[in-house]
């Protein structure tokens, strides 16, 4: 075993403001290794701290966060949000200065790379600073969450607006997630509430998920695979001001995991892996951490089964009592 095996947290050389997992493209699956992209930097005019996007990887076999594999400087602009197309070849990035969204092409395989791609359509520009981005599963819709609290869903790649929610939140949007069928969109902001929007009803609010005060919902994902699937199909990742993270299952927000000191400084982003088996967290202290959720999944499934058996036994006992 090497000295780095089992290393779940790693320092990078610039403050991190966005991080997400990259899905494996068909035919390029690397057993046990999942690519992720990290972005940030010192911002405009910073001296000595570059603005960068980098590729790293999580080795699930050894539970190790690997060092930087490739990188790309982003000039005067620090990346603060990104979304990857489901096919894994296109990355859309938003910047802290409100600069136009940019496209990057992802080259995975044995020698992964990030390349500046073609210009994005005008329909995807001109809405000010965007803080959150997300594609739906089919890749024909892109959701954008702004600093102004607005949420928009546009057709990809044309940029034509299909749903617009100008007052979705009273503060900047932090994360967005589509349901598997693309009908629902969950969004989070600087609060303990996560509204869920019905896109088949022009963005009508269908539900609201809330967590206890003192914890801000920083990421949300509709989980579809494995024993972590909740009755509503949603997992929530929460962050506190002290650098703690927690994972909860909807709709009853049952706590699955809590890490009290995941980072020494405030957390700037959270993202579940495509199969919900791991959680990426990043911080302005330049650290990235991957928390393995596989043991949580098995434990959750076991307790769900035990609870179902207890309910069944209670039902039988109640029926026998009522027949007396």
C-alpha cells in the first residue's frame, strides 16, 4: 500500500469555488476511478494565485483522492459553477465576474485533458452572474441559477428559455438538480429550504424540503441507483458555517452521515457522484475532500429493511388485537 492510499482529502494550489464529478463516456469506463473537475482561483487582479480548472480523480478501490491530472488556466476569471453534459464530453462553466459562460471539451481516457471549446450561443449569455448550472439526464435542457435568485431552464444547445422563475429565491442560487425523468428541478440557496419545481407545470412549486436551522443546504441530488434511493428519490447534502457536512434522505430527511470537521474553513461546494456512492466537498482553503458513502448506503438499506419488518409485525399484532 502506498503512502497516499486512503487519502480522502487533498490540498490544491488555489481557492476552490466549484467542483463536480464527470460521468464516464461509453467505452471509456475505468473500473474504480471517477474523474472530477475543480475550479477557482484568486479572481481578477490576484497576484500569485492563478485562476484554473483542473481534472483530478477518485480511486474508489483504494478510497484515494488522486492529485491533479490536467489543468487549464482561465485568465482573469475564477470559475464558480460548472455543469457537464451527460455524455461527458462538454463542460459549461460560469465565472465569478459575470463573464460570459464558456464551453470546455473534456478528453478522458488514459491521458485526460481540458480544452477550450466552441463559443456558446447568444441565448445562453446576458443574464448576469450565474452561481449554479445543471443538465438534465437527456442533455437537452440546461438549468441556470443566478446571483439574483432567479432560476431558468433553457433548451440545449440553442439557449431558448423554456421555464423562467425570476423570484425562485431571495438570495443567490447555490445548486440545481433535475429528477431522472426531467420533470422536477430542485434548487438551493442560502437557507434551510429546498424548493422542488414542476417543469411540466411551468415551474409551479411542487414541494419544499427543509433542514434544521444552523445548517444550509449546499447541494441536492435525485438519487436513482443503489440502496440510497429514498422514497422521493432525493438526497440532500448540507454544510454548516463551521465546515461540517451532512447527508440526509428525503422525504423525511433522515440523517445518513455527519462529518463534523470536513474542512477547517467554510465549504464552497458539494456534489454527489453520479451513482451517489461518494460526496465531493470543496473549500476556499484550497482543499477538496471525497467522503465515501458506500458503507452508509448498506447501513441505510439494512435499517430500511428492519423498519419495514417491524412495521409489518406491528400491523399483524394490531390486527390480532382488533379481532379479539
